[in-house]
């Protein structure tokens, strides 16, 4: 009998746990440790943030789903990992602290045969003074509750605009090392759409403030697509879209501090400046969730198991080589920890070997560059591949049998640019591979027959359909396994 | 003759240094018949990509 413990029941962990439970016989255990009682389809938080959906539309209770699937669900957060066991026992274990199920605050040890770290990001608002909805001056759409609050604030702004007051709305990134520009991109275009629908767009100044060095970088060094007989950069399309919608952009920024109505920032040129605002949604930088690791003797081995940013080390090249020497093969394939072979990290929780965008610093030495995005499709594919490997290892395989390298897989992403069955729009993108491979695809780093992008109503229909499809899949409703990741 | 799609641009601003879609492009983005075709094309593209990614 084997016990697989999955830390984190988000996109990647839920995928891994549900497939493992389906594939493993009943004498094996699948345990999910996750602090929330509800699962959240995070991409649809954007629509909660503009009032097009309610929180209830984008979440569901995990307990009945895991009960039905026979998954042992612990509403708790993982605190520490002991991959060598303790002085008393060689069996590896984690410690957890309950956040629900009537055991709030109780701590427990949980042994495992295989461990999947799928704990996603820590939303590190504290990295920038005054950032975020918890005591700061900006809103967020990163969780469903944040999005509910963002919508309330947005509607106050819309009311002021309707009363004839001018308002400045700033959307983008709240630190030089942020990722997830895609979410901010969706939010700014959804806001624009709502302001136009309310007939108040002319009273509002809408500004994109970003750590990207060029528009359309998105943390993946941009992308090129074939269009109108040209091979054109995402920079051109992104600039076109912002200009068409009468939005200004401020590039290459590291936000240093947010005060009431004022965002202070440094730029790639080394200048400092500020931007006034009435409403701001700035994505926080992401880090690991702060798990600690200890060896058999109880000595702290967190540095051995985790990279300095708190993400877990896997089979990637962490030698820290310069940009010119980066290769697609630096990216992990099996997502197995190099020291502890029964431990894996998937989704946002694994440590990338380096950025995807070119690293940049300003003359003051401040790094200002997007960190690599790990979007939904690659995250779920990693979860599934690791589940397949663990299933096979439980059944006798010596090594992981499946791979999910971001430099060997593509990603499909639909970025909403406004909701509405006849008036909505979204950018439908496919990128192959996610990590640019300049050896295989010199010049642009990607296969142009699989790297595409277009904006239109069809994208909105797809995004809307995907919302229902993924909520259906995650609740393990009939046919869930045939819905692709 | 004034052109409505570019009236909001400030000369010499970064916004004026890029391409702005004209009426036809904008119309086609929400033209239901054309978008039904695009819906099928995009789904096909995404299926192709998913098949290439799951090896
Ligand atoms: C606003 C927004 C919009 C987005 N839109 C898109 C989109 O349109 N398309 C797309 O592809 N991607 C999108 N993404 C990205 C997508 O949400 C992520 O790629 C995906 O959620 C990553 O999956 P994950 O499993 O790594 O992390 P998550 O889904 O964040 O899951 C992590 C889980 O771990 C839990 N956890 C945290 N700490 C602990 C702990 N100590 N112990 C145990 N569990 C813990 C968390 O509660 C959470 O349930 C968006 C992201 C945001 C923020």
C-alpha cells in the first residue's frame, strides 16, 4: 500500500490528485492537504472583478467532491517537509496545520510514500510597501475574495465617473519581478469594456504600468505570429490594442511604494517617478509559500530543497548560467526533486531554472523583468504527467515515466478583453513551445505553425465555454476525464 | 477627411507609433457569422496544439 500526499488543491494539485485516485487501486491512499474549503477557477476571477460573475460562480466546495472520489481531504496548510523521516523513523512525513474541518490550529504529522508539492504562489504583497488589498492602497484579482472587493471599488469609480468626475485607473504589476501580466492584461481590457458599456470611458484615464520592457512580453519574451503576410511580434499587436483603446502605457517599472492615490516607481533607465491614481489593480510578485525542510537529525535543509525564491528544486539546470547560454533543456522534464526521488513539484510551485524574458537591471542595480508565467494548461499538464509517473513508480517503475517540460509543450491561452455574448472579445493564443527554443527555432524561438493569436468574439465564446468545462471537470462530473487539461 | 478610428491619438505619442485597426477589422471581430468560423478554426488549432503537447 502506498500513500501519495498532494500539498495544494489548486489547478495542478487537484489534477494530479483526481487522476491518481482514478488510476490507483483502492488499497493505495491519495491525500490532499490544502487550506481552502473551496476550489476556485482562478481565470474567471477577472469577470468577478468587473461584476460579470459572482464569487459563487467561480468556486465550489471541495469536501463533497473529495468524499465522492474517495480522496482523503485535509483542510490544512503544509508547514514542513521531512524527506528523510525523523530520528525515530525513516518514513518521510510533512507537518500540517488545520485551517478547517473543526480542527483549526491543530498540528499533525502526515507520512507519505510520494509527495507532490502543488502549493502555487505566495501572493507577496509585502514586497512592495502599500501594495494590495490587506492594508494597502491597491486592489487585486488573484483570489475570488480579492476580485469581489476589486469589483466593489471599481463600481465606486464608475459612480464617480457617472457623476462627471475624472478618474485615473492604473492596472499592471506591483513590483519589478512580477509575473502573470496576462491576468492584468485581461483586467484592464475588461475594465475598458465595462467603462464603455457604462458610457463613461471618455471621463477615465486608463494606464498600463508594467515591469515588461516591451508591451506583449508577458514574461515569455513575447511571441511572433504570422499575420497578413508578415511575421510580427506580439509587441506590435499589444501596442495596437492599447492604442486602439486609448490607453497609455508605462514600461519597465519597478513599483517601490504605493501611497493613497500615488504609485512610486523606478524605471529601467534608473529614473524615479510617480503616477497618481483613483483605482489601481497591481499584481503582486509571487514567491514560494514558505515551506521549510528538515533532515533526519532535524537540521534545516530548506536551502537544499528550495531555491532562494521559495520554489522547490526539481530536475532543472540551476547553475545560474548567463542569458547567452540558456537552453530549452535547462527546463525540468520529470519535475522530480534531484535529492529525494519520491518528491515532485508541479505548477507554480517548481523552481524555474531562469527567466524566459531577457534579464534586465537598471543603473541602480534593480532587476526589472517579468518572471516566468506558469499558466493553467501547463500547470495541469505537469500535474497529470507527475501523477502518471507516480502511478507507474508505485507499480514498479524505477524512474519517472512521463515528462511535462515547458520547453517541449505548448500552451493555449484565451485572454478575455471584455464579456458579452455578442459584444465580448478575447485574444486566443497558442504558443509552442512555451519556453522559447532558439536552437530549434532560430530567430523567434517558436514553431510558427503552432504559435498563433487573434482577437474576436469567438475567443470570448471559448473562454466562457472553458469556464463551464473546467468547473465541470474539477467537480469530477460525468465525462471529466475526456476534457483536456 | 477625419478618420474616426484615429481621432483619439496624440501626434508623436507612443500610441501614434503603432497600427490602429480600421472599420472592417473591428467589425469582423464581432461579426457573428465570421466569428462562428473563427470559433471552429481556433478550436481546431488548440486541438492540434494539445495533441502535439501530449506525447
Ligand atoms: C487573476 C488570474 C487570472 C488568470 N487567468 C489565467 C488564464 O486565463 N489562463 C491560464 O492558463 N492561466 C491563468 N492564470 C494562471 C493560473 O491561475 C495558474 O497557472 C494556476 O492556478 C497555477 O496552478 P497551481 O496549481 O500551480 O497553483 P494554484 O492554482 O494557485 O494552487 C495552489 C494551491 O495550493 C494551496 N496552498 C498554498 N499554500 C499551501 C500550503 N502551505 N499547504 C498546502 N496547500 C497550500 C493554495 O490554497 C491553492 O489551493 C490566472 C491567474 C490569475 C491570478
